[in-house]
C-alpha cells in the first residue's frame, strides 16, 4: 500500500475532482461511450489503495432485447477481518433524461454528476483514506453498475448491480452497510430514508448521531423522508444490512442539469468524514 502520513483526512476537494474525472469520460450508461473507460480508471485507482480489487463482469439482456455489458467493482480492505462494513454506490448514469424541460433532449443520457458521480467519488476518496490509516474492521467498497438503466415504475432493468451482488453474496453479513446516492448537492439535506429506518433504525441513528457530533447536523436532519427504491432493496431481500443516505426531490434529477456546478466539496467532505467516523465506531 502507498505510504502516507498517519493522519490523512477525507478531502472534499479531491472528491469533487473525482466527480470531474468521471464526467470527463462522458456519460457512463452501460454500453455508452464512457462506460468501459471509466470502469478501467476506477479499477486502476482502487488498485493503488485497496488490499484487493475485483471486477465482476456480466451481461444483462433487457426487456427490449438489448445486451448490456455490466461490471460491479469491489475494493476490499483488511480482508482477513470477519467483522465487515459495506460501503456502496451506483456508478452508472441514466441513459435517458425523462424529466428534462427540453423534450428534444429527454431521450439522451444525463451527465450524472450527482446521480452516480457523487457517491462514487466519496467512495474513491475513502479508499485513499483507508489506505493511509488502515481500518480496524474489514471494509468492502462496492460500486454497482446498472442501477439507473431501466423503468422504475415498471421495475424492469433497474438495480441490476445490487441484484447481482446479492445473488453472488447471499451469505455476506456486514455489521453495517451504507449506500450513498445523490449526496453532493450544494444545499444537501438527508432526512431518514423510510426502508432504512424501518429495518435498521439503530444503524440509521448511529450515522445521523455521528454526523451531528461532527457538526454536520444541518445536512442530516432527524426527520422522516420518503421510501426510496434504490440499491439497498435487493440487499435487504438477501438479508444484507444496508441503509441509504440519499437526497430526493432535486429539480435537476434525471435531467441534463445534473452537472458539477450543483455539487459542493464541503458536502462531499461532510458525508465522507461521517462515513469514515462510522467505520471507526464499528471497529470499536
């Protein structure tokens, strides 16, 4: 592993730069121009920091008969420790912009700075942090592909990476799992997500209490949000603990307005430091 000073803090500016790097590849929808190149970069990046890196590749045939090349990326730290933490996000971007105000652009893929890019960037930066100060618990960073491809109303061709991970890891039992989705907005608010609070209240309280202790209570209000269909649902169904930190209701969601100017290094840093502190607490 690379040698750094013992005290390396999560750096929000580096996380924001990791969002920009993803955007530089173009849109990252499965089969799209930037998909393979971005995956290769992330695998190489994690290879600098993690104890092990795996790329789980498979093909998914959609309801319309298209074949999607997909890859989940798994970076593990402290692999010999049976007490583990799951940190995850989806890295793909949506192939359509159905909420874009310009009808002529609704069938083209979104940039995905926040929706895909932000959670991925926080996990990329956390890998650097964990390499510098090894966690005393095992940590598995998982980037899910194919979350945002299909039709959420019909429930088709969505959450593909988390469904795949749950199928292949049905006996995996982390002490806590944290999913990050759309966590970079300049005016972020993360209320409790309904499924997370119902199933894993103690885990949600641990994360929110930690955020408040670190001075980020304004981002993590102790109030109920909605129930969200996201990558934590297939994990729940497989018996894998995972709660969701997510901001819903953003006006640029699934539009071409999901660009890096909507994001804040300070927000990314607040989320990243909160997650890093939770990992420390789980190890105690």
